[in-house]
């Protein structure tokens, strides 16, 4: 009778150990799956955000070129360029270009906030995205409100666009940007 009790206790301990081990493995598997899902989601969000910045930069480039052209023509013809820039700004407002740019800025800012805590695997990519975003933010603001002289405006916007493109290229070599 004593052996039967010992066998039952040993059997129960073994069963408890096996069940406990399976629970631990289940928790570990779930944690790894959740972590991998989070990493995959972060990568998708990173790609999406980089794509949003690139697309909005193209829209900003269109506006920057419009201001630059109007500004240059004003100088060439001796017309008040401040007035002409105001007219161009009004054209962009009426066509909805400024609203589109501002909505894109807001949406991209929210996306950037979602990406503030990158997984270790994407820390370097996050740094490039931050640089890209910083350049984009200034560039898109200049697409809405031109500033400086024509020469400095053209130089600054050209430099910012090149920086955005360079960061996009770096990211593209690290991840596939959608």
C-alpha cells in the first residue's frame, strides 16, 4: 500500500512537472510569437512611413518649384516678388495643395510617434528615418511658406531634398520601402 501511495505521488509530481513545463513552453512560444509579430509590424510601419515621407516630398517638390519659378520671374520682370509669392500661396490654398501637405505632415508625425520605440533589430533604420523626417519637416514647411532670398531658398530646398533622398536610399538598402 505504501508503494502505491509513493507511485501516485511520484506520478502526480511527474504529471505536474510535465504540465508545468508545457505551460512554460507555451508562454515562451506565445511571447516569441508576439515579439516576432511586433517586430514584423514595426518593419511594416517603418516602410509605410518612409514611403509616406517620400511621396509627400514629391508633392512638396512640386510646390517648391512653383514658388521658385514665380519668384525668379518676378525678379526678371521687376515685379514685387513678395506679392507674387502671396499669389502663388493663395493658388496652392485654393487648389487644396496646402491642405494636402498639412494633412500629410500631421499623418507622418503621428506615424513617427508610433515608431518611437524601435526593436533592437531596427534601431539603425529608425535613426535614418528620424533624419529623413527632420529634413522632410523643414522641406515641407518651406513648400508651404517660402523663406529667405531666392538663392538661399533654392539652395536650402535642393539640399533638403537631396538629404531626404539620401536617407531614403539608405533605408532602401536596409529594408524594402513600399
